């Protein structure tokens, strides 16, 4: 009798094990690698609260109004891809489209700017090019390639 109960118990456990190992809904069972990939993808798709926001591009950082730190009459404004400049002695703002790239786009300086990842601000209509040495929320440093002058600006908050 005890043997009969033991056999029934063993049979029940074996059946439970076999049923639990069967694939669900007629699909194949996942390999451990597939399961790990799905778990990682689910983790990747969940927004991480401690994740830092993506850094802004040079174009985004340039946008706005800037004042030269030495010549306070010199102002630069970047609106989308338009560069505006005003300084003492000028009657109106000078407005021209600009291009950001890995090398100068104006005719005079076309061969300059071979360093990878460095941004150059070109105004092809005026044949001008600057190296964007630094741009942050508060400061802008440009190196004018025509003369090598370092031009430093602070952001004007209006």
C-alpha cells in the first residue's frame, strides 16, 4: 500500500514536471540566450530616471544672443542658420546664413579644419570662417581663422 502511494506521488510529480516544461501557445521554448536578450530589451526600453539628458548639439548651443566680453557694442545673434552681427559704427544688423561643419566652407579657408569632431562656423557669402573653440550655456569662444584672433562672448539673457 505504501509502495502504491509512493508510485502515485512520483507519477503525479512527473506529470506536473512534464506539463510545466511544455511550450505555451504552441510556440517553441526559448533558449536561455533568447530569454536574456528579451529581458535586456525590456530593460533598455524602460526610461532610466538617473540617465543624463542627451548633450545639445553645437547648433543648439549657439542659438541666442551673445555679447563680446571686451567690445560690449559687438553683438552676435544666431537664429536657426542665420548669423546676425551688430557693432558700434554699423547702421543695421548684418545678417547672413552660416554653415556648421568639420571644415571651413568659405573659399579662402576651404582646406582648413581637418581635425575630426571639431566644428567650424562658415559664412560663405562673406568668405569668413571661425573655429568654435567653446560653446556652453554661458560662453562662446570663436577663433577667427583669417587672423587667428580669439573672440570671447557671453550669453545675453533677455
